[in-house]
């Protein structure tokens, strides 16, 4: 068959598709939302029923919010996703043909710098306000320039759960931006794309994986840019388009609903997923995860009701519960925590409201789970975000909260400016040690090992030996640093520590305040740190969760928070209280 005949067939196929009415799986509804002082229009497509549903922000290609993008959004709703198709061009749409590319480029160039990103962050906030949306299951999907913007949104909005980028026009390359992307990313690429060459996608994939991120790349070797669009100047490919849709839905289902790995074994479909947080065949874990999610939701509701006792939520704090707030102030014991919260609600009226989507639940033993939560605070003037780690313990069939630490998400300069300065060298004192009730075991050897682990890590920091600092991190280690950056897995933590020690001027000292064994094999360790350079001494406090496996102690989670003066925090913070 001649190339001229093939070209003619492709053209006739594209023409037939253009003349075929769109297949609408869901009727759209025109909506609008605020983006700073402007109004953004969008089309909202909802699945049948009342929800709540996982949600997607659908980001159009360079030509604007045309019928083809609306059709994709409608089909996504048919797959169970409430889909918001945003209009980033304020109603302007190119004519929808290969000849309209110049028109599309002119429209794209007319958009003020930064407005698209601002509109997309506002779209995310808009979805958070809707009762029919699962607020911890919001993702983004885009085509062409929309694919690039979906990745960009992930770097700006850490609460985004999943990203799908079909033949983007560009991807971030700088380390700082890449480290901010938390969501798994699906890249759908054309092997003959002249706008975004395949090697650019492979380079992005490799750089992301080197940081411990999850990227799945699907390549259609004989296709060009925008191969799903009937008017593509590089050729419409209906069979590849159908497969790309199937792969997109599979990835969305498995990442934003059940959190499993993409199961393809094709060499062109690669996956670098971290260990799943929930085994799909473990019914007990499914029940436990539901109970933990309800506990987090109850705490959110109690806060927003201004209830210091927190009803059933606070009833499930253990007697020796440890609580470290965004100001780095440590409160020990259930009674003291309730007193501090009561004082807080009386003196700060009204406090900001909070939304607490759960990011990850990881069972390190059948009875102990680590839960990472993203806290979103807001009042009538502004919003703040913080990351927190909860240590949960199942006793007598019920889950109890053993420890909580919260760290504001900020720039490093802002966090450092607000941190309290130490007035003297850190005092070295022996830790308080608490062992499980009714246990007759001798924990002195474990205490000695844990103290040595902390001392060795400090020594490695001061030698700038990043690999030794993280040598005892568990494979699925969770690490949240003083500016609220969350690293998932040992590999990502190793890379972040290497980057940090390559630039820091700080010397570190540490003093363990408390070692509390909640079981014979799991310990919560509270450590005070001091960072010293030629200009200043900064204080922080950290919670570590240590797990004894095969006779050795491993670090399952670590969170660090600068100690602040109460007036320096955007969220009011009570001072430290201990029983």
C-alpha cells in the first residue's frame, strides 16, 4: 500500500470522526469559580448518583476548551470521576483544525504570565468546597499544553492525588520543582512527536525515578503529537487513541481509588511504585483503614466544632500521648492536651477551619500504623498548609492515637526567619523512658542502641555523610522535614538528604527527651535538635518511629519541626506543656 493511499485513508478517517457527533456519557453543567479577583468558567460533568466521587481537573490543549475536551470530560464522568473542564482562555477557542494552530498559539500567548497556574490552583480549591467530591482523591489530566500544566499543578498543589499528561509540550527539569511533585504521573507519549521528543519524556522519567517518584510512561512508537485529536497536524491514530484511553482509565482507577500498582508487564509500560499502603486481599486491613480514616475525620469535625475534648476522637488518645504542634511545642499526656486545646479555643476565637485529607496509611505491624495527613487551615483572610504524622496503635480491637506531630509547609527562608534562636548550647540529658504497661522485659539494651543510633546519625550529619544518616531508614520510610517536605521511601529520603548536606552550613547537636515503647518492637522517640552555623542557632524537635525487625532497630518515620516563638507562627500555638 503506497504512502499516498495511507495518507488518504488517515485523512478520511479523521474527517469521519469530525463529522460524528460526540459521545456524551454525562451532561455537563456550566459553573464558575473565583481566581483572585477574576471569574473562571468551566464545565462540570458528574457521574450518576449523589457521590461523593473522586474528582479530576481536565485541562485543555492549546486550542482551548473545545467540544473534544468536553467529550473527554464527559467520558471521564462516565467512568466515575466528577470532572471539572476548566476554561483557561476566558471563552476563546481556536476553530479545531490543523489550520487553526496559528490562531491557537496567538490565544495562548495572550494569557498573562502565571494566570493559568493560578486558575488551576483555584480549580483545586473549588473542588475542595464541593460536598460531592472526595477531597483526598482529586487529580488532574491534560492534553498538549494541558499535559504540561497538569504536571505543573502537581508541583504547586501537593494535595493532588494523580496526574495524567498526554503528549505535554514541556516538563519541569529543575530539582526543586521535581521534588515538590508528590502525585504519581502517567505520561502518554508519541514516539514521533516533534513538539515533545520522546527523549525529553524519558529524561523526565529518569530524573523523577532517581528521586523516588512514581512515573509510568506509555509510548506509541508510530504516533506524533496530539494523536488522539482528529485534526492533529501530526496524524490522528484511532487505534492508539482507544488504547491510550484504556490505559488512562486503568491508571486513574488504580492510583486514585484503590492505590495499587499498574499491573502492565509490557516493556513500554514501566512502573516504579512504592510499596502499597493497603493490601487489597487483606480484609482486616481494609476495616482498619476505614477506622483510621474515621478517626482522622472525627478530629477534623471536633476542631471545626471548637470542641477541645473532641468527642470520640479525643477519647482515643492514649494516656501518654505525645503532641507536637506547628510551633514545635510539645505537649505530653491526654489530660494536658485537652487542657491546651481548651485554652486555645477560648483565647483564639474563631480559630481557622481545617480540612485533613489522609495522604497515606502504612501498617508497620498488624497493630501499629503510621498515618500521614495533609492539614489545610483557612480563615477569611488566608490559608495555610501543614503536614502531620500520626502513630496509631490497635489495642483490644480499637485504634488509639499514640503520637502526633505537625509541620507548616513553607519556604526554607520563611521557616528559618520564624524559628526561635537558641541562647545557649544544648544541654545533654538522659531521656525519659516509658515501657509497655505490665511488661517485665528489660529494655535497657534497646535504649542503649536507640541512643547510639541518634548519636551516630548526628555525627554523620556533621561529617556530611548522607548515606550513613539514612542508613537505618526502613524501605518505606516516611520523612517530613522542617519545611513540611514529605519524602516517601528510603530512596527518595536518601536523595533529599544528599542534596541537603551538599549545601547546608549547619552543625547539628541532639538530645533525646523521651523513648516510649508502645510495644516490645515499636518505640516513639522525641528528640530535640540544635542547628548551629556562624550566624545563628536554630532549635527543632522531632518524632521518630522505630521498629525492631530481626533483632535490629529501623526508622519507619521521622518528622522535624522548628521551635518557634508563638507570635511568629501564622497559626496561633500554645506553649509547651508536659505532665
